[in-house]
C-alpha cells in the first residue's frame, strides 16, 4: 500500500490508540463527509466520543504528545505542533444515539466509525449556530444534502433544524439543492 | 451601460456539463490521495478559529 498522507498517518495513529483503549468513537467534521459522497481537504480530526471516556482519552492523547488547549463538559481541543484533534463529548440522548448508531468502515487508516449524514448535518448546524462565521459548515451541509438528497432521512434532518430554530434555513437549502 | 443580449450570450455560453467520475474507489483512499497531493503543495492553511468548543450545545 502507498504511504499515507501526513493527515492519514495522524488518523492512523489516533484510531489505533483509541481502538486499543476500547472506547467508542466516531468521526464527525470534514473527514466524516468522506463516505457520504463529499470529499474535501481538511486539516482537522473531529471525533465524537462518550463523555465517560473523556479522561481515559485525555491520558492517551497526552502520551501521544498532544496538549489540551480547551476542555469543557461538551468539547475538548488538543494540539501537537500544527496537528489538531477536536472532540465533542456525547452526554445527551441525541448525541449518544448518533454515536451508538455510527456505521463502521474499514479504511486505509484502520477500522473506524462515522456518524450518519443526518447526524453530521445536525453537528454542523450546531457549530454554525454557535459561530455564524463558520461558512464551511454551511457549505458542508449544502453538499451533504445535494449528494444524499434521495436517501436522507428528512424527518431527522428537520428535527435538527427545529432544535436550533433554523427551519427557514432548511427550506432555503432544500430550494437551493433541488 | 446595459449589456446587450449578445454580451449575455457570451457570458452564459457553453461552460461544459457537470459530471462526476464513477465512484468505484474507496472514498477514504481517495481522500488520502487528495491530502497527499496537498502535502506536496506545502499548503499554508488558514488560521484556525479559537473557541471551537464554545457555545450552546443542544445535541
């Protein structure tokens, strides 16, 4: 097999470490678009984990040479030189359900799970709502809808937009992507 | 100046058709190939925003 890219090596190392720890994790963010028909360049690794695993994962990341630059009940950010890993901690029913239902893939980086396209839209909508300057998240939502229009569970997608009071945005996106 | 219909025709002239290559490859391998090419281009990535873990979390 050809040598992995720099990001690929970082994912391989991280996925190997988390699988050895035996914790459940799932890709979210730009990397998670990949099996859902949207492939784009990205610099960051974003993972959803159960909040009960946060301390064990923190220890593992420190051993790998990362340092924690932010940690709250909902999210953690780790840096190692110019490499970054971001975590969302699932502790509410919706996020725990998305983590439990993430599909497994065997990839060049190892065996990993990826959140559903509906769940990804939900997380990206949450990020966009928290920081409207994150235009990449809006572009990703649009791309996911366009690429998966015929298979998306629209009831689930509508529920996420309702949760964030953004139903009008969904209608706009659906009109855009017809 | 109002563009003539001839100008508009030039601007809107044939831009090709939208097609996608057949998706027979492992998408993660395709992503890694893309990132390998980007490595070779020595990218200067945009600054990361701070506070990615801040805000209201409802999920």
